[in-house]
C-alpha cells in the first residue's frame, strides 16, 4: 500500500514572516516589548499611538543624533565563521551607538524613535527579538530615562534600521570636539580595538564553535557594544575640555578632534601596548598585529576626552597621551610617541 501522506497536524509550521501580518498586527507584537522608560519618563508627554510623539524639553535645548545600520553594510545576517546575527544583536547595537553619541556630548538620553525597513520574508520572531534587544540595550547599558517614543515600519529590499535619539544637558554645557588645548591630558573611557578584533573573527574561516571564551567575548563586543554611558556626564561635570565617541577608530576620530581643536594629540605608545593585551587571543589566532585594531578599529564606542593638566581624571578614564600645539611647520593630527600616525580607520564610503 502507498505510504500515507503526513497530516497537517504533524508537519512543521513555516516561520511566520512580516508579509503575513498587517502593519497594525506587527506593531501589536512590537510595542509591548518597547515599554521600558515610557511610564516614568517625565520628558515623554505622548508616546506611541498617534501620528507623532510629544517630548518635553525642560532644559530649553535638545541634543539630537541619528544613526543607521544596513544589512551587508554594517552587519551580516550570516558571517563567514557561521555566526548568525540575531534581531537582539541589531536592536542592542542600535541602542548602543545612538546612546553613545548623546553620551559623547556630556548629555543624557531622554527618548528615541526607530524606523525599521524589512524585506517581506523577514521572520516576525526576528523583529520581536530586535525589539527585545533595543529595550535591553537601553536598560542594561544604563539609560534609565530614555523612552522609545515611537517609530515606523516599512517594506524594502534590504533590512535597515535607523534610530533618531534625543538628549538633555540638564542645564550644563555641551562638551565639544573643539576644546582641546596644549597641555591637556588625553584620556580614554571604555575599550578600543575589541570590536574590530571581533569583526575580524566574524569574517574569518574559524568556526564560531571553535572560539575560546576570550575570543568569543571580543566577537560579542562587535555584536553588542558596551559604551561607557556614565562617562559622558561625569566627564562634563569634571571639567572635560573636549570629548567625542570613538566609532571610526582611535586615529581617525583623534584626527577629527585634533583638527577641530587646532591641536596635536600625542598618544603614549606604552599605554597603547597595554590596551592591545586583551586582543592577543584573536591576534594570535588570525596572525594579525593587534595594534592595527587599537589604532584603526571602531565600534567599541569608547570616549576620547581631554582634561586640564593636573586634574584628577574622573572614574573610568585612563590617560593615553597628551595634547600639544602644532609646530609652525606642522599640521594638526595624531602622533604616537611624537611620530605621525597614519592609520586610516573606518570609512562608510571606502571600497
């Protein structure tokens, strides 16, 4: 007798995709996961549900930033080493990189809106996971007053997420890139080079299952960065003269600060060598000089700041060099032990 066809009851169900839900049905699945910060945030007057959110500006000024992640440009859904990027990863990173921009001004994040563009075959579970990661990033990174005020869902050929974020200076002054002066201490909060080492592991042929705990931790820094959110307002209150987020590499971003401040940043080579030590598990595996990650790697979202000479650095900051005036025949820029540093760093439009 011919074998009976399996009944529908025992066939595995295909994962639900966003094409199978209406926008309102998808929003009903997302918004309950993004409630963090909405109930007790005095700045949020009106949250999701209407055409626009309403946010109070008690300081009279708003700190504003926006950032975008696009699949196959800023992340891959599946990496060469077999790791699959989760919605949680993308949501967390969306929170981290935007919170870091507000932090770098010495400000405190108050609210954000998010736009998510998805191909129709995107799994609903991935979108729910994204919402969980965004909410967890806000909460666990230390931005308790930041609420998800609303957002937008769209259909497109590429998976992309954009977040616009608002912050407050709480009556203080912003810390700009342009305030570094000769004699200042150059300091770092957070980490540098670890996300770049993690990216190299993701793009390697070494299976993710074969990575050690230390190597996996570096990979995690790329997927779920840990910006030092307490550092920004603390640096501002402690008298920081200049500050910025390190998203594109220590040297590239250092050049930006040096140019804005008409100064030279001179990095301490011995401190850089110490910063490279945690990268050795990846460097030895891949046969790479870890200093390339320290100088050119971005996406740790640490803070680069300068402080007046003689000032005790605030908690979490480590001196990594000094600020100097450029010589009459010299230009602004970054040096290592007095020699020009020429590491390129990350550029979105480079080949």
